[in-house]
C-alpha cells in the first residue's frame, strides 16, 4: 500500500549536507528574476506549470494515458506550503553499475510536488516542469565551491562575494515515472556539465572565454540523489549508507554492441528487458533526447531529439573531450518524433529505431541515434 504523505518537509540546506564533497550552489534570490547562465548560453523559457495529474488507481502504462484519466475541467489540489514526506521504509535506492535511481512507494502525482518543493527550498530554479512526462530540469548552477581558494581571493570574497565566479556550471534532470508496481514511482537523475575555457586571441583581441561540455559527473549525481532522499524522509546516516554502498555484481562483459546486417542496424544490450529498459532510459536522458511519452509494457520510448547544448555558441575549431559526441549530435534530425523500441531475445535485448508511424527506420539517423546510446551503455 502506498504511504500516506503526512509529515512536514524539512529540506536540508545545500551547505549543510554531504560534507565529504563540498557542493555550494549559488541560490537564486527569486524565481521571478532573470536566470543566471554561462555567458555563451541562451536563457531558456521557464514553464512554471505545476499541475499534477490525478492518481490512476489501477496504474497506466504511459503518461499520456495517465494524464487522460483526469476528469475534464478538474484541477488537482495544490501542494501545501507545509509539504510532506514519507517514512524511511518507503524510499529505496537501486543501483546498476554507476547508475542509481530511487524507488518510492507512492504514485508520481504524490511525489511530484515534494520534488518541486525540494528545489524551491534550496533556491534552485526549474527551467522545465512537465508532470505529464515526469521531467524536471534545473537552471545552470554555479558551484561556488569550485572557485579557487587563496588568501587574496578569500579576502575579496568576504567583502564582495559576487566578484568571482566558478569556471563550471551544472544542470540536473529528473525523470519521474510509474514503478513496476501500481502506486510506486521510480526517480532517475542525470547530470550535465559545462566548463569555461580561455582562448588566447591576437594581440588586439586579448583573451576570450567559451563554455564547452564536460563529462557527466556521477559523484554529483550521487550528491543530489542523497539530498533528495533526505528531503523524502530518509535519515542522513541511512542516506550515506545507501549512497556509499558497494555495487552488486561486477561487469565482466561488454554491455552493448552495435549490429549491422546490410541495411539493418540495431543495438544489442546484453541484459534482460527490464534492466535494458532502465539503461536505455538513462542513456536517452544523457544524450539529449526528450522523452515525450513511454510505454513500459510494450518497451517503447517516444522521443524527440533535443540537443542539451544547443544554446551554446562555440568558436570554430574548438575541441573538447566530447568532440565525437558533439559531431554526431549535429547530424540528428531534431524535428521528427522517433520510437525507440526494445524487444527481448533470449538473454539479451535488441533496440531499434522506428518512425512516428511505428515503421522501422534503418537510415543514417537511426544509426547515429543507436551509436549515441551505445556510447552510454558500454
């Protein structure tokens, strides 16, 4: 039975938790003010919609069906200022290699407002809030702990804290979906990062700075998951134990491989269907696909490509550790919707790309999509 959210939420302050790794994100004074983003990034529009779909008693396979069960003209009750949290037994941390996610014994409609309150309590703006697809995306965050520390810098920061800024930015994306059991939720969190690079120009131009992608920081994902667990009622000691626990089985074989047979291309994941579903969903989050809908029972993600760094203006010739990834992204169709379909075959799973009509696609675009997923599922 799903838990009854009855206790008052007491979200931990960002500076008071995770002492083993210093993370001190600059707080936004007001959600009404302009967003702080890296100089070369365009400001995204904010969707402040916080409507939450009603709970489906029997559970549905997709969020479109889930939202469709709402009665016309009805509005769910807004979250109260005194938000509520579950007991420790109702939150469980799952892990698969470096991937971690939460299983919560409550429906997504109950968990959603608690998550919104978590970000608000910590002064973090949400650029995207879509309860129907279960996606939240934060603004680009400046970790003040990344500012270099020396006597002069520390002295000036005491008097003028805004004088210095960090050369990194972080963004977090949360995907909340219905769990395997009715009335439960699964929460996935992924990190994207940017770092500032200084370019030496000509004598007349001087130095210039550009923002380029940096690799996913799984440590920051763990930090944020821990804080979310605490906001859901898990004690700090318990959260620490769950986060720092050792992974289960060690990976011995290649997790995925691309298969080509003449004009047919597919991604083979050497895992069962359930594990492959989770791996594919997380990979889609990381490489920038907007999951507009999903059907867990049929093994289908309905996606549209959305370059996570499309608002970045890079200088020509700029290289980064993710050069291959960036070049592949530029070639992907950003207009059409695709279906990423998973099918179980013996002890492994095959992933294929279909168009919006459900017809299999074996074009260069399909190959690039599967290549990007393969890079994340190795």
